[in-house]
C-alpha cells in the first residue's frame, strides 16, 4: 500500500494528507 501511495505522490507531486494519510487511507473513502 505504501508503494501505491508513493507512486500517487509522484503523480500529484505532493502529499495530499501527509504521512498519516498513507497509514490511515484504506481506499474506501477520500476526505
């Protein structure tokens, strides 16, 4: 899951919700 987050960060060029997002994001809902 972390690899997906890192790839997403590369695509967007920034972290959306910070490091906690990668740990708490389950992929079901996006705040």
